[in-house]
C-alpha cells in the first residue's frame, strides 16, 4: 500500500460495498423472490423402474414369478397376459419388473408402442416391421417372411370391414392364419425353441378402432407359436372402447383375447406416503420436513376416518404430479406462509382444482371473520349450520359442494375435512401460526403465489428479528407503506418464549408504534392489544419470563417510558387506558400520572408550545370517574382533565399562544345550524369562568381577531349559564372544520 498509495483506500471501498449486502433482502425485497436451493430443483420425471432398486412398491416377487412361468411354458399359439391397473398405478413399472426377471440370453424381448402409429393401418404395418427387424438377429429367413407377410396385411383397408367382421375375426374362414406364409412362420418359430416376449403398454391410450387393431394382432394376425404378449391396460377403459364400436360386444369379450389377466399387485398402505415423504425431503426445508414427518403424517395421512389425506393421492403417478406442482408453489411462497396450510390447500388443488377455485371465489360465502376487536387477532372461521339428527353442525361449504352432485360422497367428506382443517382447527390442536391461511393478512398470498406491494414478507420479518436488523426493517416497511401490516405482525408475534424475546418484541411495538401513529393518528392504534401483552395478568409474565422477579419487569417497563420520544402520543394514551383498568399494573397510577406530566411539560417547553400534539397529550392525560345517576341506582361514566396537569396548562395559557386550546374547547353543532358551546371539562379546570376569560383576554400571544371572536362566544355562553348551544357565526380559525 505504501508503494501504491492510489490503492490505499480500496479496502474501505470493499467494506463499504459488502456491508449493505445483509440488508439487501430486507430493503430491496421483490414480490417474486424465490427461495434458496433445496437439493434437487428440477421437475421429477415419471419414469418406470430400470432396476429392482426402483421397486418402491415391493412388486418384484410377483413379477419374477410371472417371468419364471413364461420361461417354463411351451405354447403352440401366442399367449397373451393382461396386466390390469388404473391410469398411473404403475403398470409400466410392473411390466419392466417382469422383463428384468426374464433370461435375456434365451428370450427375445420386443417393446411395441402402438400409440405412436397414428391410425390402425399404420399400427399393423409398424408392428410387423418391428417384429421382422428384431427377429433378424435371431433368424434372417424368418425375418424376411414376417416382413413380406406384414406388408401383404397392410395392403388391406380394414376401414372397409364391417363392425361384424371386427368382432368375428376369430371364426372367419378367410382368417390370415390359414395363409401359407402364416403357417410357415409359425412352424419356423416353433422350431427355434426360443421365446419371444412382446410388451405392449398403454393400450388404454388408444382410440377404440386402434385398440381393436392391437387385439386383432394378438389373437389373429400375429398369433404365433412361442410368442408371449404382455399388455398393460385399464380394463374398464378398454371394455368401454369396445362397446362404442358395437353394442353387441359382451363384457367377457377380452376373455377371448387374453388367456390370463392379472390385476396389478396392490401397494402396502404406507407406500404412497413413503414416496411422498422421500420426494418432499429434497424439496422443502428441514424445519418443514420435521412438521410433515411429526405432525402431518400421524394426524393427516395415517388417519383413516377423519382427515385421511392419503386418499387424495391414489397412485404413484399422483405423487409425482403432486410433487412437481408443489415444487413451484413452495419455491415461490413456501417460506412466506404456513407450511401445513400450504400443503393441505395444494392437496385440494391437485385432486379437486374446481373446488380449490371455489374456495377462493366464494370465500365470503363459506367464511367469516370472527368478531374480535383487535385486527391482529381476527381470523377466518367457517360458516356452520345446524344439522338435524347430528350433534355437530355442518359447514356451509359441505352443503354447497354436495349440491354440485358430481362429487362422490366420500370425496365430499374428504374435502370437508381438508377445508375444516384449514379454517377451523389446527392439525395438532395448537394455535394456528400467524401466517396461516386463516388470517386475512395472508389469505390471498396462498392463491396468488407471490407477495404484492401491500404484503409483508414473513420470511423477511423473521430474518430481521433473528439478525437484529429490526430497525432497518421497520424503516423499510414505513417507507413502503407497510406500517399497518408490520404492526399487525408484531402484535401477532408470540412473546412467551423467553425474557429476551418478550422485551425485544415489546420494544419494537413501542418503537414502531410511534411511526404508525405518525402516519395513521394515535386514535387508530390498538392500545388494548398492547395492554394484553404487558399487563402481567395473574403474574403470568413475571412468573414465566422473569423468574417471579417483578422488580426486574418493572424496571423494563419504566425504561420503555423513560426513553419515550416526542410527541409522546403513544405512551401518553396508553397510560390513559392503563389508568382506566385501575390498580394492577406494575406501575402505580401516581407513577403513570407523573409520566404524563413529564410528557406534557417536556413537549410544551421544547419549542412546540400548545400545538395540536400538546393538546392531545393534555387531553390524553384525562381521568375517568363515575357519577351517580339521580334517577336510578346506576351511574354515568364521566371524565375530567388530570388535576396534576391543570396548573401547567393554566401557566401555558398565560404565556403561550392558546389558539389550539381555544379551538379544542369549542363543541360545534353537529347539524347545519351555526351553533356552538364551550366544553364543561374546560371550564372545570378553572376556579371560576371569569378566571378563564381573564387568561384569554390578557394573553399577549393570541391573535386579536381570534381573541375577540372567542370572547364573544364566551359571553354568549355565560349568558345561558354555559348550558346548551348558542348561535355563533365564526369568521376566524375557530370555525368548524369541514
């Protein structure tokens, strides 16, 4: 550095460049931020097994036995085996497991995909071309015969055949099996002694006429010796396809084609859950995986009677499809919202996308906000209606989807349980996280998949809280018009963890509360919610967080008030609400009044005089009292200005401009007539009305026109003994603000 002085300050430049980086996610958050890498990031392919290690559903034993029997069978004609299973149930993988069990040196294996052919004529042609090509490695002469035989068959236009010919080909006297080439091919294949296993998968993807062409190949045109067909299909689909071609087709028609039909071996009960668990492990965070493993699996997926989430995922393919969709959503908002809520909602979206849309579009029909005063405590609850003959009420949601009439009863029950889990009860009977879908602040995010400009990032909030960057985060929220959302989130935070966390959150609420009041006004702050956090009901705070040391907690509260900053509106109004509750707070009422006097004095004497905020402090230092009702044994709630502050106010009225005080003292007629009177609480702070009039008339700082107009009002009110409105047309700043 000494030899290159021009580089001497590059270290400072580097430090200055690096320091802001930790704050960048907080101060420059964008709505579409994605999460950090979590293992495998790409989509998962729905591939069939390639080795026994991929046999997650333990079907190896059944597949191996089928392979053994194939190798032990001496068949004069083709032997067709149907592997039955619904779409996505694993037929392809099972066919592959059978293939793995075959002796590849003794058996010629051919995979034929009729789905790529495009029409029935091409299916026939491509089948024989493939058969001839693969048999060429075994015997070139047989290969040539098959090629010639296939080309001759392809020259026939099967579309000219009647439907009766389709269904009568087994007994057709002109069957291709009577041709010389067919007989020669069959004889030569039998002489080789070598088996040919032809696998045809996804028969249930074809159109009806294409399905019929494949069936004709199996039982007629390619019904060769030593040939085995392994065909995977959904039997119901294939039967329906046959019936669309002829009403005469019988339900047992496939029995003429297949010598054996084997339903796909069933999975064990937990196989799908294990597969889901395995994929989620590489998709979600460690904390969320623990929630899935320890909470969702026991209470949601292993519960057969209530939640039964496992019924959403019916096949192995469902797991893959669900994970691929869930990956997208999780990467976008996985760390912004509650994981349990997100997973349950995505299960609904996966299996019942129409109902998922319904929950969003008809949310006001199914849900209502519970009537709690504090915004941060409000959450959605499901509308319930009385049921006849049942102890439990029925959700409006369930009644609504039942009327759709296209859902099975078991699906209605499943959906209702999923819905109630989201909006009625937590999965593990503990309070719902504050970023769950039940809270209005987060509801839209679950469906929008991103944060809007009016959403607060729960991820950034937690990061700021954990890294002691809350001040910077509060500045960010205030400058981006997120002050209401941040205050709600602070109020929602659980402060029962430990003393450090409790004091940190309470300090943040006070600090940011001042910003909130500056933007929204002190009347909009939720003082009752803050009192509930700090009041120490039944010594709950001091017993749990302060080891029963009340003095330590008292010192913390005093430090909060001692470090208050102008204009003191938050702290002053909070004390008013605390005084209304009576004795019981860690500060006595005299101590709290002393703080109010300090706030009023410090603010008024620091150059602000009797401006609006000073008047609000004075008004906020009021005290409530009860006045007996003459006509009954009840009482009236009344208020008066705090006596300890009154001497200060009198002194300021004599030395400072009292314009704002005078405006504050006038009650204008609420209707259209020009009427007004002076608040009785203002008059009560003086020994006599004349004392008040004298202070106003002799104050040198007061504008002459305002003074004249106010004294005119005063004299009119005095003439009526300060009872009721008097007519008064105001011309100065004392007039009623529209």
